[in-house]
């Protein structure tokens, strides 16, 4: 039977493989790897693919969540555990909560990541600010039909709440 350490070792191995491929000249991404486990079995894996795909959301956690959801045929991952080579960034943290992952184990911390130029402290600082003080302007532009769409959604009898 595989242990927490086995699953973490695989996540770390994925992160190393990702940079080894980069060293060989293959486009990959940063040094991050993830496995998602359900019922003691790895159901999905992911490695950072940001620069390979030109997709800033292609973090290892997101790649693994997408794969696990496809495999399970669900948009949620209750009962699943994530093992990640590094503490998730704010975007991935949000994805973990949206996916309803049951538990996350991580190896390196966000401070370790910051030391190798993957520094998310700016994002954490921005999230703590009132919207009007954030670096990127967020301006509400109300549209009279926008709330009507929400009301229409609220009235649906067969909607799936997530």
C-alpha cells in the first residue's frame, strides 16, 4: 500500500522531470508537480505547463485538477487528496476550494518558491486590499440586463449548484 511519502515523492519526481525536460530543450514550465489520489490510488498527475502552453493558468495543480475531473467525470473532487511539490499559489488555492479537494499535502513552502523567483506575495498583498486600492483597477460597470441573467439562473429548477 502506498503512503503519504510515496505520493509526495511522485509529486516531487514530476517537478524534477519537468525541469529535466526543460534542460533537454523541451518547453515545459516551472519546477512544480502534483498528484491527486482517491481511495489510495493516484488518479491524476500534473506538472507546470505555463511556458509550454503559453497559459498562465497551467500550474501543476490546475493541470492535475482538470485531469482528475475528466477521469472521474465530475467537476468536483470530494474524497480526493492532493500532493503537491509546493504550497499552492492563490489561484491554485482557489481551484482547490472550488474543486472540493478533501486535503492538500505540500513539500516546499511559498517562501521557498519566492527564493527561486516564484513570489506570490504581491498577489496575497493585493487580495488583502480594498478593490479601489489594488494595482490593477477593478471598476464596476453595471449593466441593467446583468442582474436579470442572475435572476433567471436563480429561477431555474434543474440547475446544478457548485
